[in-house]
C-alpha cells in the first residue's frame, strides 16, 4: 500500500511517500481501505519528537480515518463492505496511508448520507470537544465560556457544542477569521492580535484552551471564582493555576464507539457543521503538515486517499 512515513525524527523533509506492507487484522480488529484521513497538530509534534520518541520505523502518522472494511478479525463486529470511521486507540497511529488495521470497538458505522471526508473531518475534533466541554468542564446552560483559538478544528466544534448547551460563547481569532467563527455561533469575538484578551473578557465560568504557551497561563485571569479551565495544548498535564480559587483540568481523551456515534448524530441533527476543509492528495501530506505547523489554519486539513 502507499503511505507517507518517516524513518527518523525531524523536520517535514523527513516525510517520505512510498510502499509499505499491507496490514492484517488481529483478534477484535478489522482492516479498512482508507478513503479520508485528517491532519492533526499531534502528527507533526510526533514527527518532530516533541512527544515520546516513536518505538519503531517506518512510522506512519495519522489518528483518524473513514473507510470501508475489507477484512474482519475474530470477534470484530463488522462485515466486509461496512463503511466505518473513527479515531485509532490511544498509542496507535497510522492513517496517512491506504489501509489500516485497528480495533473494531473504537469505530462506528458511517452514516450513508455523509461523505467519508466530512465525517472523518469531525471525528477527532468532535471526540476532543465532547470530552472537554461536556465531561471535563461540565458546561451548563447560561454559563459564559471563553474558547481560545475559535477558528481551529477542536475549538470550532466546541463553539457549536457550547451554543447547543445554551452557553454564552466568547472566542479569540485573527480578524480574517471573525466571519467564520461568527457563523459557528460565537457571541463575542476578540481579535487577539489587536487586544489583550485578558482586558476584553472577564467573569467566565469556564475556559477551553486550545492554543498553548502563555495563552494558557493568562487564561486563569479571566475566570470568576470557582471557574474551570480545560487545556488540550499545554502538554499531558494542565498548567499549575496562578490562583487558588479556580480549577485547572486536562481532558482525558479516550476512544470508544459511543463517542463516534454521538459525533455522527450531532452532525446529522445539524448541531454542528463540517468545518471548512482544505483537501490534499496523500502524497501532499508534507504540505498539509506545514500548514498545520504554522498554527494559523481555519477548520481542518484533510487527506483524500480514495
Ligand atoms: N487529545 C488531545 O489532547 C488533543 C486533541 C486534539 C487537538 N489537540 C491539540 O489542540 C491544539 C488545537 O488543535 P486544533 O487541531 O483544533 O487546532 P488548529 O486547527 O491547529 O488551530 C490553530 C488555530 O489556532 C489559532 N491560534 C493560533 N495562535 C493563537 C492565539 N495566540 N490566540 C488565539 N488563537 C490562536 C489560529 O487562529 P487564527 O488563524 O485566527 O490566529 C488557528 O485557527 C493543538 O495543539 C493540538 O495538538 C489535543
């Protein structure tokens, strides 16, 4: 099968396009032909070596896919020909390629009316946003939330989910993205390039922080006493709070079929929309990762593999 992979950690020039062996299904696993996969921030962080060093080479990036089952291992509850999508189990990567073998239990059936590329676009971002907004922050109707980096993938899904819950949503974005995040439902938008967000918003019940660095630390300032902040771009632990009357939380983004079914339901009901997509051929994954690395994309970067 064709794949994009690296043999050593480093810059984007280490990514290669070539042939790797086809995978086979173990117990509880299926093999699928991948139709669509997405580019995520974690992909280039793994490639650079900023996460734990990878255990084997050649290493194929990619955490989510939508595709068609071609082989079913013992105990896996799908059939050949089923259209499935999902996020690979924690610790498994490898969807910048034509085929993947993975646990059936983390995948869901793709709704027939949704295109592979559209359902895959929301799989990892939806999983992360649902766990962060609903399970970690436990956002409630009438609460005020600041969602940092609203034009990004996870934050864009989170804005729509927070509005669905009935929260008041403030977000940060560069000016050229304001119309986009307003379309997602944001009530207030801060151009963080022009204004210090800590002067533009206060008294929030919750913060969902998707940017990282200083932005994370400064986010504690705008919480009301008793407020909660959840961080997904500050490493595996949430930052130490700068005050003692707020909570600092790190969502634990597990995988399970029921999350994927929820993501599909939210999309079918129109609660969330497919983000703006930029679509690349598999062999152009290098270019797509460079855009992700710039940290100023809008929506999602996708690989159309079939
Ligand atoms: N399981 C997990 O823990 C998990 C899962 C998914 C993602 N993540 C992490 O979450 C982060 C976000 O991922 P993503 O894919 O949703 O985002 P992304 O698509 O990479 O988002 C980039 C966005 O960040 C915005 N941005 C950059 N600097 C900013 C700043 N100073 N203030 C406000 N916004 C800023 C940009 O907006 P403008 O262009 O408008 O400036 C851009 O739209 C990444 O670090 C990713 O690795 C973690």
